[in-house]
C-alpha cells in the first residue's frame, strides 16, 4: 500500500496549476509560506516515504498534496541518480547544486515528467509562480536529502544510494 500525504486539501492554501503551495520549513527564498520548524512539511514526508513509495508502479491520488508527493518522489529519485557516483559529501553537494541550476519545467513544457498530473497554467504568471515554487521545493529537498544520503563523516549512505537504481512508476530517470 502506497503512503499518502497527510496534507489534505486545506482552506486558505494558495494554488498554482492545481498544486497547493504548501508551507515549508525553509530558509530558501520563494513563494512557499514558512512553516514552524517543529512541524512536518511535505519535504519531510517525501523523504520519509521515499524508500517505500519508490517500489510502486501505480499511485492512487487521494488529495492534491499527493500529486506534489509524487513529484517530489520522482525528484528524489533523480537526485539520488546524480549522487550515485559521488564518493564524498563535497562531490554530492556539487552534483546537487548543478541539478538545482537546471531549468525547472512546468506542465505543458517539454521535459515535464508527468503530463496530466497537474493542469496546464492559465496564465504566464501562474506558470512562473509554479516554477518558482517547484524550484524552491527542489532546493529544500536537495539540502535535506544530502543529510540522509551521506553520513556525518561525509561518506555515502549505501542504504539510501541503493535506491538510485529504482524506477519510480516505471519512469526512466535521465
């Protein structure tokens, strides 16, 4: 059974392309509202559930936050693929920074991994808001992923990097 997000459709949450812009425990500047440091956010859920959810080929969606969880699970898979050959935390950080510098596609653009998961943006402003949110959430996920993919002494954690070989929902990671 797949793990679903605990963030159900809440009132007062801004949306872009049908995706809720959920609060993040983040110091990275972006459109996401800030959350208290002691609360679990969507990035925590994605990292916690990744190793279980990556085994599923199908993912039934129960809330809009599940769509974001699917996107983050795929992004973590991509990030782990990039970290696969990095033997130190410094090399891994460099690989993740390079991944963060890549252009973030939104629905309707080439390179977007899940056509149909989110509706197309209704305006260029909505597309830009969604792109900025995805960029912010990807940067935050990358930073937290480094802390679990590498041990405190800077060596790779094989129990995490082994999942780089997995295909999430049968999507081949570039």
